[in-house]
C-alpha cells in the first residue's frame, strides 16, 4: 500500500534539521581566517547542499570540514545524513556512530542512525536507537514518526498508530505522519479512520502523491471507480514515476 518508505522519500527540509552551529575555538592561519571558521563555513556549505538534495557535493564539503576539524560531531552528523539520503546506509551508520562517540547525548545521531539501520533492515537496532532518542527528548515528534514506521513494518499497527498520533500532537503539520497513520489504520481494520487521515494529508499538502494513491485504494475497495481513477491520475500527474499508481489505475 506504499510507494516507498518515508524514511527514504521525505526530503531533508521536511525531516530532521541538522544544526551545524558549533562553538568555535579560534586558531589563526596564514590567510587570516581561523581553521575553525573555515571548518564552520564548510559545514554550512554542506548543509546548504544537503537541503538542495546535492548529496555527493555535500559529502565533499563535510569531508573537507572533517580534515580541518576531525572532532566535529556536527560534520559527522551532516555527512551521515548525506550518505543516508544518497543510499549508502552503511556509511551513514558509521558516521552517526562516530558522532555519538564524540557526543553520546546527541539525539540527532540516534535518530539518523536508527533510520539508516531501518533502511538496512536491522529493525531491532533501529528501534533501540529511536527509543534512545525519545528518552533523550520526549518532545521530538520526528522520532515518534520514525518509530511508528518501524512498528508498522513489523506489523505492530496499533502501537504504530499511537506513535503517529503522538508525532501529530507534537508536529500537527507533519503530513507524512497522517499518511503513515492512515496506512496503519487501514491495516488495523479501520478504513474510515484511514480515509480521514489521507484526506487530512491532502488538505495539508495537495501535492502529496502518496496520499492520493492510498486514498484511491480505499475508493477502489468501496467500489467507487470514478474516485479511484481520479486519485490515481492525480498521483501520476504529481509523480510520473509512481509505478503503483499506474498498476492500480
């Protein structure tokens, strides 16, 4: 019932914001600009490229930042996220682990490593990392969202619904939480509740192809052929690469 995991599809700008500001210890170089200032600029450049989905060049910037400041957990966090969105989950896990060695209380490291572990199908370790993130910050909506995704994958739909609901309570405009909760409700035998969530997602983000496809499935089950075709057509208009929309239309 889903096109691809939101852990992979959701853009960086709608996911975890990586805050790369760090304390600067000034060390003057021959150019008059401190090494730490250069490292900070490179981290910020990497962040900008990360936001622009330019993952390979973001990694280049974070590599250069780490050459100047090898103890920067911010740079490891940023590079790890770039690796994750570039599909190199092993490298992402490694970078998050290095970041956590430098700062064991950095919640970003646990969330990012947990999502990379999920993509690597290491669900038990993914759950452990996301649980740790929630222990460190019980108000972090994105962590509940990701934990819900893991639970839904494991078939624990009722508990997943609880996590998506908590994510929505903390971040009411996080569209993907509505879509994922709708899928969990559908799998849990609540098509009416699922339809309400897909409608809510579309109200918040009319360009969300995933919501149209999943709503179209409910229309199809209900025998509403015109609505089904309309939703799948809309999904294809929004995302012409969406194979499931073509298959179900």
